[in-house]
C-alpha cells in the first residue's frame, strides 16, 4: 500500500487554484489523456516585474497528479519567473510532504508544465524533444530529453527509479534497451563531472527486463473519491476503514464484461445525485477493456473542476469493480 502524506490527501480532496484562468498570459500543456496524465498550467505574469500574480491548473490524472499540480500553483504564485524556474520536481514533492516513488512522475509533469508556460510567456517555442528518433517510450510518450533531465535532477541510478519518475518502461517494456542506454550514458557523464559516485552509477546489463515486468506492484483497499464539484469545493465521499484515499483498488476475481458494465452503471447511479446537485450528470457510453467512456453533461462539461470530476469518477469506478480503470470523457458524437 502506498503511503500518502496528509498534505497530499488535503491537496487532492481540496485542490487549490483549480480551474481556468481567463487572464492567463502564460500557458503550458504537458502529457496526454491517452497516456493517463495531462496537465494544463495557466499563469498571469506581470510583464514589467515578471512576477507571477496568479496561477490555475486543469489536470487529468490520479490523486497525486492533482495534488502535485495544485502544489505547483501554490509554489509559483508571488515568485518572479527566474525564481520559479529554479523550482524542481523534488521541491513539489517536498512541499507535499513527499510522494511515493511510484508517483514521482506527477511532480515531474508539474516541472515540465512550468517550463512550457514560461516559454509561452516569452514567445519561445518550448520543445519536449519529441523529434524523430528521440521518443523512447511509446506507451507513455516519454522522450530522451525528459529521461535525461529526470536522471540528472534526481540522481537516478536504476531503471525502476526512471520508470517511477517518468513512467517510461511502465508498459510493454520494448523501450528497455533504449532506456537502459540513456541511463547508463547519463550516469557515466555525471561520474565524469563529479556529480555521482562511480559505485552508484548504472551499468549496461545491471537490470533484467523480465524481472522488472513481473515485479509486483503495491496493492491497496478500495478508495475514497471526489464526487461533487460544480463551482464549489470537491466533496469527499466516505472511504473504507483504514484505506489510503489515493491508492488504486485491490485486484478482485475476474469479472465478465456484463458484470463489469452493471457495476459501472451502479457506481454512476450512486454518483448521479451529487452530480445533479451541481446541475451536472454522467452517462456511460462504452466499456473497452479497462477503459470506460462516459459522457458528461450540464455543469460538468464547463465546470472549472471538470478534470477533478473525471478523476473522482475514475477512482469511484475502480473501487467498485475492484481493478483500475481509465475514464475518458467523450462528446455527443
């Protein structure tokens, strides 16, 4: 079971600065819903003093992603651009009282969004290094540049750490050779620069990809969820006793597709009164494996907290069926 700090839980259930910033003059977008996490950071920057006057975010992802995005906005407001750019993903994690290693990629996403937003303000073209030949992990859209930055910034020395910080290698593992090559090269460069103990540096062949693929992942009890959003603060639903409110649901016996659909419909029916109380609604459209397609309507569509609404539905459904699912909102067509 992953151990989340009280501050992570607080910033998930009561995120600060969530929503759209209409006066934003600096916008950075990173990640992709198809990969499981996406963040849009919006900032209002004084063009004379370069002080960040306000910041808002919209996030699609897990509780740690929401908490990290919220923490980022709290950290940058009041700072100048140059001061904000000195922040690292570790600063975001430290602000939250720490993140489990498996969730450090959420803080890295915040760091990337800040770089992109500042570049947007300056009229520069922010590059995520997704050039031909630079994409390493196709499952999660992770490029070589992101891996290099994560390794250097956080002194990473194992494939498991790289996966935790970037998600690269967390899927099919066909990227293992490329991932291993980048890690070994960057570690060797860090040793040459005197930034890393040679005894800790990763060397080619140090990890077995088969062992990584079969390594068990943390398990946890069913989770609490965010179920009512509208224009106010999200409401916390009751959770099972002693359950960590952000962990994925524990595995359950295999369900038939019909059983899964019925449980999902039941969970949505349980959520519906809270959604309708905020003049919104949710309807099941389709189920494809672990992906659940829903149609949001009413206030849920234009709500400033729509990304958190989706995350809350996702965690509620995962808890209901006993296995992780990904909720994807679709349009009318």
